[in-house]
């Protein structure tokens, strides 16, 4: 069993759920106590993209070897999933060319997503990632805006793509 941990930057709900707020984005989780009480998790059904969660109300269930438990939203908001295709050859460095020479490693090692000026997601990728990987994350957006996705490879080259998001109310 891991030592109990209750970081001070989290907002806690009495039902053992928490939220970490970074600008307009909130990430939800369950407390150390809830994780310890649940034991091994065997199923988690994430909320539907585009749906809303209401503070103090259950928005999904988590099933463990011990029990099925509600997961309670510590805040009210909308759930969205952002999925983007990173276009890159992604060479692991483990292959050889037709002459038997090693093909140098050339992978995307950093992926960053911004919404407006705020960084909303950062991922550090490894050589096990396939060519042209999909990157997926969830967030809440305050309204319409522009996503900027950038990825940097081993050579230091950075590719940037943008797309607009319209929110229908």
C-alpha cells in the first residue's frame, strides 16, 4: 500500500473526489483514500464527450474487485475530448536501411496543445509510439476558441497546426 497523499493544490469533495484547476481547465480524480478502499480497478466508464457534469452528482461509476462505486463531480462543467493526429515518420532507430545501415532515431518527443494562450496538455512521447500517432485528452472549454497543436522531434524541428472550435449554446 502506498503512503497517503493529499496534495494541497487539489480541491477536495467530501465523497473523496478532487479537482485540479489550471486556468479554465479542471482535471478530476479520486483521493488516495478512495483508491485504497477500492483496491484493484477492473472497469471505469468515462463520461460521454459533450456531456456535462454537475458538482456533487455522480457522473460515472468505477468497478473494483471489492465494489462498484459512484464517482462524484467536484465541479460543474462540460466534458470534451480532443483527439489529434500527429503526422510524423517516427523512426525508432531499431531498423536498418536496404544496405544494412542503422536508420537514425527520429521520433516526436514532445506534444503540446494550447487553447487560446493557455497550455492545456503536454505529452512526452517515447520510441514505442507508432508513426502518425493519435493523441487524445479530455478538457473543459470556456467557449469558442482556437487550438494550437505542436510537436517537436529529435532533430529539434517543430510542426504547428491550428484548428478552431465553435461551441453551440
